[in-house]
């Protein structure tokens, strides 16, 4: 194997074919400038030779942490495949055009929710949030819901990728890839 991101994309597809729920779900870790970590599960919305893409509210906790410390790590795990992939690297915002293209193909309710939610900030109650969502849906009745400026995509540019597969008697296979220029160097790790 010489292309760990290609393997990642293949495993996402294979896990989906085998019926894994949310095969594109990944744990995304960010940190404050002083190194205090936080992790949450988000959906990977694309893998290519550069890295992995995800989308969120720029003013959420993860968005604010990424604006101050643009490094992150992600972990995918599929029990159905006995496989895991870890990705580390620098994060940058996608272009507005890339974010618009993704936002415009989302279901209408998801677009309304992006406008309604001040992600990561306190709210009065779920009923208040649902009422806000209904209000925004009514305001946009018969009109397109476009991407707000505070919402968009990120690219986690992979500098390191670790591929793990379960082995008998806990002798798991681990291969760590590090990007050197335009190529990947690999090293096998003990489990």
C-alpha cells in the first residue's frame, strides 16, 4: 500500500456497502492554542490526495479552536471491517465556492438548521431552537436557503496517516505514513 488516503476512501465505501451506520463518521480532535484538547464526531465529506473535508459553523468551538490553532487529528473506526485510520495535519478553510457547492446540495432542512443554530453557544431550550428553525423556514418559504458567511468547509491536509487492521491475538497491523514532499514514506509499528 502506497496511498493511505486512497485506502481511507476505499474503506469508507466498503463499510457503507457492508451496512455500517455512518461510515464517514470520524472523531475530530482540535485544541486550544495552549494545547487543551477537545474531540467530537463529525462527518467526513470527501477524501482526496490532499486530505479530508468536513463542514461546520466557523463560530462553533471547533471552528474557533481551528482559527487559533490550525492543527487537528481525525480517527475513523469500522468494527465491521476490523479497521481504523488516523489522520493528522494542518487545517485550512475551503474556498467559499467549495463551501457553497456543498451547502447547496444539502437537504433544505439541514440548510435551515445551519441558519438556526448558533452552534456551541447556550440556548434556552430545545423548543426555543425548534421555534427558531420554524421561523427561519417560514422566512425562506419559496426561496433558496444560501450558505451563511459563518458556515463552511475545512480541509485537513494530511501530513501523517496511520492504517490499523485487527490481528489475531492482538497482533494488530499498524502502518504509519508520513508525507515527505509529494510522496508517502511508511514504517510498520508494533501494536
